[in-house]
C-alpha cells in the first residue's frame, strides 16, 4: 500500500489507546477490507509521489481559481466555498506531516479562505447552525 496509508500513521491515528499486541490484527483487518475499495477508485494504483502530485495539482487549481478574491465567485460564499472549506480544513488542520499538507499550507490564499469561512460561519463554537440559519448566513 502507498506510504500515505502507512502502518505507523494508521496505528497512531486509530489505535493509540489499544495495547500494542491488539493493534496489528485490527490494522490488518481494516487494511484488507478497505484496500479493495481504495483500489477500485484508483488511488492505490499510484505511488506516494504520484498521489502527492495529484493532490497538489488539485489544490493548486483551487488556489488559482480563488486568486485574490474573498470567495470563489465574488464577495459572498457559495456551495463551492463550503466544499473547498471542508477539503482545505481536512488537509491543513490535522497534525500530520506530508508533502501534500506542506504544499497546501503554503497556498496562502486557501489558508486565508479557510480562516475567513471559519470566522464567518463558526465564530461562536457554542452555537449550532440549523439549515435555516446556515442558508441565511450564506445569503449575507
């Protein structure tokens, strides 16, 4: 399997609380079940370097599209902004090190977009957004 799904990363992420002797069988079970699914979508058919390049190219395209605007299609967020926010956050916020993470963290406009969206929609972590309030915020 490619390096981005290394045994060390998965073990630390998923099984840090388990005794050492229980980790390996659990990890192998998960790997065997999900390897076929990942192979079916194609991601495990690439080397780690190819995967890093594919992801870097995708995030670079987002960065190029955003350019120096506040949001992708102007001054107000759209569903693309919400979708990009999720993808950007899943790369830059977890404490992982990889060429993909480093590359995206260096795309200042995407990181600023993430912070702008966080501030606009999640400034108060105690508040919960209902569908109606989220729609109202998207329109402002």
